[in-house]
C-alpha cells in the first residue's frame, strides 16, 4: 500500500481520537518508507496522545535526524521536553522551530527553568518543605510527566516522614518503560530515580519490589555509594521482616520482636515492621509498647 495513503488514513484516525489505530497506520507507513521525517513526527504525536512520551521523544529525534530543519518536529520536541522537565533542551528546540514555534512553550520552559534551579538549591540546603513547594510549582509550570520531579517530591516527603504522601506522589507520576527511562535519562540518572522508588516501596511494605528496584539501580550505577547503601538497607529490612514472620508463625514472639527491631534499626518509620512488632508486643503483654508502635505507624501512614 502507498505509505502516503497510510499517513492520510492515520491522520483521519488521529483527528477522531483513535490514537492507537493512527499509531498502527503511521508505523505501517514507516515500515515501507523509514526515512520519511513526517511519518516519524506523526507517530510521535500519536505516542504523545497515548501517554508514551519517552517513545514520542525518540521518534521526534529520529524525524529531526532525517530532516534537521523540520520545524514542526522541533516544536513538538520542545513541547515534550517541557512536559518531561527538560527546560534547556525545550528552549533549544523552540529556537530551532522557527515559524512553527509556539510562544507558550518558551514561557513554560523559562518558568520551569527557574523552578528547577530552586529545586536543586533547596535540595542542597536540605530544605525539604521548600523543595516540596518547588516540585509542585514545577509540575504546575508544565512538567506534568517528569519522573525526576515526582521523585524529588517523594524524596522530600520521605525526609519529612510523610510516608503515605511519598507513595502517593510517585503513584501520580508517569509510569514509563524501564529501558526507555535508561535510554532517556542515562544509567546514572535512571539509577537515582530507582533509588527513590526502592525507598518508597520499602516504607509502603512492598519489600520484594524495593529490593528489585535497588538491585536494578546497582546494575545501572554500581559505583554509587548511595545506591549501594540503599541496596544494603532494603535487603536488611526485607530479611528482618521475613525472619520476624517465620519466628512469629512459630510463636517465638520475643525473638520475632527482636527480628523486627533489627529491621527498624535500618528503617525506623517502617509502618509494616512497627505494626508487626506491635502484634508481638501485645502477645507478650507489652501493651504500652504495642500502642507506641501502632501510634508511630499511623503517624507516618494515617490510612494503614
């Protein structure tokens, strides 16, 4: 079939909100003529509409590689970079977009750049409340799909012991393919995202997920002290929970209490371990200590 005809059909589907069908038609056109920049750019638009922003970036980059002065693709890429929290790259492609440039993109990119520098500054100062405010402003400025900003938000909430909100912050963020993240952010950048993910999974009681995320981070950035520390912590906490559960099932409550305590040495606000230790303490008649553990768990995870 003629690839131009496939593109026209794809455009019709796209206009009518049938983005998956449009994507399939653009891909069919690309398979016939892979060096046509407009097919790549249109595919990028369909991927964007489906929320697959990193893949959309890769297609837009390919369109520009084929046709370096393709202004519409530059504008599309600038828009994507704003949403992904890459202000400087957005401004670069805005300048290349010429007559196709959208002034709104430049306004957003400049505003975002200010917010991002504030995020960096407040993180260095360990001013977690201000960092939290700045991440929210960055998201409002247009970076609604930037994993690194949602991760910063979650990190600030972890430091403030607002653990349930930290989990909610990551849930609100984008859920991109792992390999796409590594390609887009680079191994070290992706590892830093996974480190936050591991810590959030751990406090939320998803111990296996926490260990898996930390180990993946270590494979990407094996020389990082922070990554290796999080690997050790997640393993120690997961092991403590597993040992404690085995001892509890064997009705060895005092030893189970000690095992959960070892995990809490690594993660003092882990609501799952606190709750498990509270159960042991109530079995041992240590009701005041059990109440203390439950209170601490509920302070950090009110809905637990």
